[in-house]
C-alpha cells in the first residue's frame, strides 16, 4: 500500500513558557491528527486516480485474423462468414426491427434506422450493467459508423474498414451517448453484449466516477494553502506519494 512520507517540515513550535503543559499537549495532539488526516486523504485520492483513471469512455480496435466464432442461429443453422446477401436475407426473416427511442416513446422509423435485431434484451434493465461491447463480424459494408459522445467530446469509429474478412470491436460506458450512422451498402453484422458489473467490493465503473475523483483531487489541493493559513503552518507543507515500480 503506498504511503505518504514527509520530505520537509518548517513547522513552528510554540514557546513552552507561553503555554501550559496541558495546552501544549492538546496542540500537539491536534497537529498530529491533522497531519494524519491529510496524509490519509492524499493516499485515498491518489489510490482512486491510479486505479480508475486509466482508459477512455469509449474505444475500438480491429481484430485481424480473428478465429471464426462459429455463429449458430436457431431456425437457420451455422452462419457462414463473411456474410453473403442470401444468408443475410434468411436471417432477416427471423429478426424484428430495432425500435427507435423518442423521449418516453419507442417507435420503428425505417427512414431513421434500418436495423434488424435477433434475441435482444433491454440492456438498461440488466442489474449492474455499466457498458456495451459490440463485435462487428466479417460482412463487407459501407457506412455504419458509431459515434460516441461524452460531455463535449465526440469520437467516431468505423467497422467498415476491414469488414470484408476481419472483425473489429467497439465498447463504451452506459452513460455515454451513442449513435449508429446509416449503412450505405450491403450488410453490417454485429454481436452486442451487455457489460455487467457483479462485484460488491467496488462501485460500478463509469467515466463520471473518474471525473468525480479528479474533482475531489482538485478540491483537496485548492484547500491545502487555506488549511496551512488556518493552522499557522502547523501541517506539513511538503508530502510525497510513493509510486510502485
């Protein structure tokens, strides 16, 4: 466990003749408590940053030469890859249109979205669900870009680049907005998975948790000079967080 160590201390001590032994003892105890509290706070904040801040709110990668998933669909059988038009047409007969959410209503609007869905579940109802994983299987197509937005940052991912013979994956957190652009030619074949957090020892991952950790860190260091002033310099002006190799 990383710990905070003192690098330097210019703390001033009170003149023993100016205060009683009891008063000096109370002041010493208060100072020790304050130093210990600030050390614990610093360790806690850095621990959270080091374990939760790595990564991004959405990501994507091409999976070149990935093995065949052996996709089997009831009512059709094994699905050969890359996906061919006759097989895609056969699969469509087993699917239903993916609805489009508009406020509190859910509708099917083929002018906005032409997506066929098979055996899907409502990801938002999965307890502990914190993200989405999409695997694009070999099926040559154009368009179908996925656009993710978190706060003011936007990212666009393509699945069409290597779609003729290779796979790719995309993933994003549940509280990240996403949109799938129109497929302009042929078919895009994807598997969608809900990412579910089952541990009770840690909180459900989210990009907002990282932002909250950063905010707590900023507040801590902004309050440090004020705390030094209030306690007349009786807390350590220098501390260090030891990193593991």
